[in-house]
C-alpha cells in the first residue's frame, strides 16, 4: 500500500469516526488505526499527533459542509439560504467544538478566504444591484468572520450577550440578528 493511501485512509477513517461518535474524546488512536487497517505508529508518522489528525478531519468535514451551500438553493430568499447554510456549518462547529477551537484560528489566519467567496453570490443577489460587488464581498467576509469569532469564543459570547449558540433557538435567533444587521439597506 502506498504512503498516500495509508495517510488518506487514516483521514477518511477519522472523519467517519467523528461523524459517528457523540463524544470526540471517545475516539482513540488505536480505534482509528484498527479501523483504518494500519499500524498505530502511522498516525504520528503522517500527522504528528492524534490531535493534528483530528484537526485535519474536522477541517475536511467543515469544508464538505461549506461545499453543500448549494444544497440550500431554492429554499427561499438569498438571505434565508445564508441562514440555512450558517446554521448547518454551526452544527458541525459545535459538534466538534474541541477541534473547532483549533480550526477557526487557522481559517482566520491562513485560509484563502474561501467561505466568504461561497456566500458572496447570495449576498449580491440579496442586494440585487443596490450595493457594489466590493461592498457585498466585504459583507460576506464580515458575516463569516463574526461567526468564526462567535464559535471560537462561544462561552464568552453567551455570557456577554445571552445568546446560547448551543441551543437551536438561541443559534437561530443569533443568526437572524446578525444577518438582519449586516444585510440591511443603507
């Protein structure tokens, strides 16, 4: 078996386990290696640590979720589509919160700004020509960065604002509030 195959198998196995388990702390390196059918030492060889492997797996899951934005098309206005999308991504970030705390700063500091690019067309459609593309791009970046900060500092945000993002109702109210604030006519 090639190195790339084993590395990819470890990553795919970890993604599968993350999606199956209720508590990420229940996932062990032995569980990952056994299910992937590889030697336990390969986790450190390819990923340096279990946490690094888990972080990359969460990154893949979140990236996959962001690719699914287009699955929300046709379910309402562009603003409602954004709401559904943010709520779906939020679910993943909360489910894997332990690793999201590592994933989010990496996205803020290293990402090529891919998620704002994905939501930009919906923001442009929402404003229907009343704002320039530059303004809509800034709004897209604004929305994404606010939510990244909210999920990175979820406990502090709840203490400060009273919005409990871990509850469906609290998260829904917060998403609505932020979209209403940013996606208004000037």
